[in-house]
C-alpha cells in the first residue's frame, strides 16, 4: 500500500492508496514562537557568548566577534556624534564583499537607525531616488565616509533599537515602474532568523571553522528576503557561533 499526502487526492479513483492525514504531513513539529527581539540583540548575544570565533572574513582580514563588536561600537559612536540615532534612516553604499560593508550596517542598527542599501554599481540616479524617497539623513561610504543630507525628520538620539523599529528599507528594481521601498522591522527579521535556525541544519549546525558565501548584493531585493536575514542566521542564529565568509565577485 502507498501512503501519500495530497489535498486533491480522490480515494474512489485510486483503490489501494490511502490518504495520509494532513496534520501528519508536517515535516517539522510545531514549537512556540521565539520571544520578540532585535537583530542587534542577536549579534550582541552571539559576540558575548563566542568572542573569539571568526565572524567576518573578506579575504583581506578576518574579524572575531569580539573585534567586530568593538569596531561596530566605535563606528556607532561616530554616527551618534554626528547626530544619527533612533528613528533615522541611513544610506549605505559601500564596496560589495568587504567586511566594512557589514560593519557599517551593524553600526547603523546599533544606534537605533535603519539602513537603506544601494549597490555601488547602481546608477547615481537610482541612488538619489532611493535615498530621497526613504528620507535618509546621511550616507555611509567606503572608508567610513559619512555624508549628511539633512533629509527627513531628525531622530531622537542614539539608543538600542526595539523590536517594532525598522531595521532596513529595501527597494525593488523598478523594472515595472518607480522603485518601491519596503521597511522590515527588527521583530520580523529576527523571527525569520529564529525560524531558519530551527529549520535548517538542526542535526549539524554551522559552527567555528564553517564558511558561508555572501554572494549577493545587500541592495538586491532577493538578498533582503534571504541574506540580511540569512546573514543574521550566520552571525547569530542557532546554538553555535558561525563565521561569515565574504567573497568579492
């Protein structure tokens, strides 16, 4: 006898085949949802638990979680000194495949702001449209360059983000019209991180020494639906530390 799950299965036309109950078809058991938290909490907790594990390796330098956290805090301090804080939106346009790119993203989140990524290879016209639409107050570039724009309402000072705060704003390609932006909250992104950590590689979770390629631009909408959350899973999901191997393409 063959057992299968098929919501459109007609038993009368298929003698000798039994219908598996729908509730028995679940691949993963139901578990209570994880408590709401932020991406910054995920990263900070992982850095505290596994300070010596390699977090980012871009082929030129490798940063441990301790080193990355220290650099992020210093970069966040510079943003705060420039008046960037909670509720602000910061454009991010740095070379792909660099540790500095991810350090900059973390620095923006550390002060409670949301980042708005634009690929380095995108036309300047697209960059300007995205940043104007999102109302960014400053733009982070290579070498830590911070360019103020004065756009959008000023934030209320640097502080840790809350689950309901925006983490980033991603824009569509605009092939069917004007690019449209979608804001993703920390709560939603962190929930996806927790779900990925529970669903994937449960028997052999990623750990020290593992390398995972970050091959998509952080400004690409597919990357937003998969790598920043996937990146956060690598940086902070599961029970073991995970390193983030970055290759420039």
